[in-house]
């Protein structure tokens, strides 16, 4: 005998009601598996079907209120279902499942077994591959986490607000110089460690590239020129769920800019190298809810998303399920605090767990706990664990305080927004098939850079231009559609920076960059390069007391590149090879040949060798005049 929670008897039958609905699939680096194929797919992947405590859906179940509403991306297909709780005469819990998407149907126990085992499939992914590993040095100054103080907790029921989705405009956001505010100028990072700091470092590479850690992301972003950090969790190939104040500033009424996403970031100890097993995505837009756009809205509405135009290789088909309206008693959370366990500048992931103290705010939308957190953990996922259904996302960490820390609960009124974000697939996620590079750009108070691109094709061409700093940091991007046989210019180069440019397009393009100085008035150009190589030749060199020869190299790869140079004089005599400082991942370098060789090397040729495919350019600069000229590198491999 099965009893509903309301304690009346149900008759269990296997009647199935089928209504055909469109299937939402999410394209990534693996194919979507549709619902009718899921059981066979699990078998082909040798997934052991765990026994689940489920029953056939009873007649009339749709007229009742479900205890759980769940949404999840499973094998690149969006699922939404309701779970109804029953108890046997012995008091054992059983679930009946009504699937809403991708098909509307009441599931048999057998089908429910398939769905719930598929739901846990994300916990059986292979660990990340070192092939995608990016390594960077730990910065001297670390960005602080944002902890807005103007949002007051509501201790009364309050009035619920409308929660429509609002999106940021897809446009280049020019990077301002990074500013780390003085402590008395920053929003208060109120104490949120209660007693002993009980957080644990997610230490080993093997661990952090496995579930659930490989879905938890470090977020970097800017607001009004200041640089901040936060946390979030991938809920689909192209979407990170985070808190609203990481993407929208209520007080200033502006979107965050230059938002970057790095899953499973790892640092062994403070000051050590920072590992990015899956790389970083900077081509992003933001979303939040219309209620949070109202500066009077509290933490109950503090949720948003970062949407990406590229998926992470190795993290593409299964993601943590979201359970709405959950009221767990025990939870876990993980994210990227800057100050933790005596470290003042951590870039590692930290995890902690404990009990829920209670719920308050509008419709009890705030979950309170004394689990330790600090600045940088805003947006961290809060999940609960059940031995049958596994880990489920139930809230987003949004504030820390001396009395309690708290999260914005995921409730059913958010489901429409969040499901919309989960279903996001960029129109151009796989459209770009041609790539070109400019190894150098520079801007300052007296210097400017502009890019001219020609589309010599008989069809329009979608072009994306991405800017990277010399240290590998992404600086933003801009997009244009260039008409057949047309031409476009890109002039929104980030100010007061030096770096390189990547051009992605739907068909081949030609172009050049012009770099000019106003004092003295000079200008030179660099051709757009459409191939990468490991060995380059510059057929002439002028590097002495009168001439400077600057070599400019960009490294559009997810790992650093080692460089060596050698000089052959006009008689073929060799100087070198000499090693140059490695180029960071997605970074660039420029150096003077005269400085490297510590002598005049006029005449002859220069050879550059790298262990990663790169592109390069050489600039001649006459010290006595304003005359400048350049040579594109000639590939030898």
C-alpha cells in the first residue's frame, strides 16, 4: 500500500498518457541523446542501472501538488519533471514521476528508473584532460569579491515582484585599467566565518577535474573600472548560474563587463601557479531577472546567469540537476573565496557543508546557515545530497554576515527564467571556420590602433574580433557582418593596453592593423596572418645604435610557448640560439633584437623557433627619424 504525504490511499497503475512536445536539444561537442534513446544510450555506456525507489504514476496524480520540481540537461537534452512522494506501509519513501519536457507523460516505474539514472549520469563523467590545461602565474593583487551592503534582509513576508528575464546587450565592453579599491572604498565584505574556518581546499588535480568540482567556476569581472571575482556553476554547455550582483550592479544600474568563466580552477597553495584545466571563456553576455533590476529588491531575487558563446571541451553534455522549492536540512557549497584559512589571496576552490538554520524573507526565499564563506564565494552553488537522486542544486550563495550567511533559494517562480538560460545555444557557436591573427596592438594616451577587414567573398561574412592582453587576459570582443565584397573597420580597441588580436570569420578575410602615434606623428601597419607556425624567418635585420628591430609574437594557445632566436649574418655565421621569456597562454611578447643579442646584428636574417604554433612580425624603428617599417614573418615549417 502506498500513501501520499497527505495520507490517503493511491491506486498504482501503469497508464501512460503521451503528449508530443518539441524537444529542446543543446548542441555542444557531443550529440544530443533524445528521451526515447536514453535507455539504450545508458546501456551502451555500460552505466549500471542503480535501483531507484520509484513507482508507476497513479491515475489522477496531475491534480495533486508535486513535492519536487526538477530541471536538468542530460546528454544535451533539456528535461523537466515533477516528483510526487508516497510512503509504503513500512514508511519507506517512493517517488512517482511526471515528465513535462522533452515529452509530457506520466512515467512507469521502469521509465522513472531510466530518467533518474540518466539524471545521475553527470556524476560519472571522465576527469578532465591535461590537453586543455592552461597555467598562469598568481597575480600580486587579487580582486575582491562583491558583497553589496545596500540589500537588506527582509524579516517579514514582503511583496513578491515579477521576475521576467532581462539580458545584457551583445556588444564589446572596453576594458578599463584594473583598479583595486582601498579597503575603506570597497563594499563591505562583512565577516562570514563563524568560529573556526572549517572550509576544505579542493586540492588534487584529479579531484577538481571530476564531478561536481569541474562544473564550479571562477568568475572574473569588472564594475565601473574596478576588478572583482565571484563564483558560479555550469548548468548547461553555455550557461553559468550565479548571483545577480555578479552580473548587475543595482546601485549604479550597470552590467558587469569583461566577464570571464574558468571551471575547476586550481591552485595548490597561495602564490602558486594557477591551473585552468578546461581553459577560460571570455566571450560572454549576462542575464538576470527584472525584479533584481529594481534597486529596492533584496537578496530573494539575487540570481542571474553568464551566457557563453563557446562550450568547454570535456564538460558538455550532463549537468547538476536543479531542484526548485527544496527545503533541505543539510547542504554543501563550494566556490572561490579570496580570504580563507589564513590565506589572503587564494585562487583555489574551497568546499564546506553543514546544517540549515532556517528560512526567511519573501515566501521564505532566503536559506540561512552558518557554513563558512567569504568574499568571492558570491554565486557559489548550494546543493543537497540524497543517496537515491544524488546531488541537486537548491540555492545560490549571496551574502555573508556576522549573524548568519545566506543563499537565494531556487523556487518555482524562477524556473521559467533559468530554464530559458539553460536552453541558450549561441547562434554562432560553430559558425566560425576561419581564423586570422595580428600579433601586436598597442594603445596609450598618444597611440591608437585600428583594424581594417575586407570580405572578398560573394556572400556576407560574420566577423568576430577578440582582444587579448600580453599576459593572456581577455579584453573583450566586437562583432560585425560585412557585406559581400565589402569592408569593415574595428576601432574599439581596449584603451591603455598592449596585446594581440584574433579574428574569427565564416569565410576567409584579408586585412591589416594600423598603429599610429600622435607625438611624434608616425604610423605603421601589420598584415592579418591566417596561419600559425613553429619556425619563422625574418630575411633582414637591422639592430644597432641607429636602428631598433622589435620582434612581436602572439600565442593563441591554451598553454605557454617557449621561444628561442638565432641570427645568421650575411656570411651564414650563427649567433644563438638564445632563449626568450616564455609567452603566456593566450598571450603575446615583444622584444628588441639588439637587447637580446647584446650587440649589433645588422644584416643577415633572424630565425624564431617555438614549441607552439604562433605568428610573428618584426618592426624596424629608426631612432634618428620617425621612419618605421615592418616585415611579416616567413614560415619555415
